[in-house]
């Protein structure tokens, strides 16, 4: 009698029968003690008769970003490759894309504020704003003179 693990007993078997450039795939790679999920696009399939390679543009999601890299695999390497749909990829990366959009918008607003501050500084330093500025008029007096004028104003009220 053959026994299987819970995962093997519950999951459907899926095999890719052929690959071509542009196919969307899901990959499972073992990293140290865990398994990481990547979504990828097949960029190229190379076969010399003796050696074969597959080049994949693969993406991995983290909370705040999507990391992409091109990786070439040898036909001798073991990899777990599964078919994926474009909708599945959209759903998987939706949260990271929304975060990236919010981050870009925030940085654009910050950039606009920096550009406005720079324009004001340049306007002032080039003399354009300085042409419309005037020295404030003022009088200088001692504290005794100020107190006397203050008392005189109180008497007028």
C-alpha cells in the first residue's frame, strides 16, 4: 500500500506539456529552508541538441514592491514550473501595485513642493522677487522714550 502526504492527496496534478516565448508561469524555488513563489514570463528557450536553457523574467512580490530579474536555468537544474494565467498574476500583484501607485503619487507631490521651493529661491536670488521688495520703515528709540510715548497714548484714550 502506498501512502501520500495530505498535500499530494488533495492537490490536482498539473504538468506543462509545452512552453513557448511569452508563456506566463508560476515557479517554486527552494531558498535555504523555505520555498519561494515567483511568477514569470518565458523570454527564450534555447536548445543546442546537447544543452538546453530557459530564460525567464521572474517577479517576486513583497509587501511594498515587486522585484523582477531575468534568470537563465539549465535543463539540468531541477525546478518546479506550473502554468499561470494573466488574471492570477494580476490578482497576486494587485496589493503591491496599489502600494506602488500610492508611493509614486506621494513622491510626485513631494517633488512638486521641492520644485516650487526651488523656483521661489531662484526668483529671490536672481533678483526678480527682490525688485518688488522694500525695506521696512522703522524708528529706533530707547526704552524710556518708548514708555513715555506709551503713557501719552494711554492718556489720549
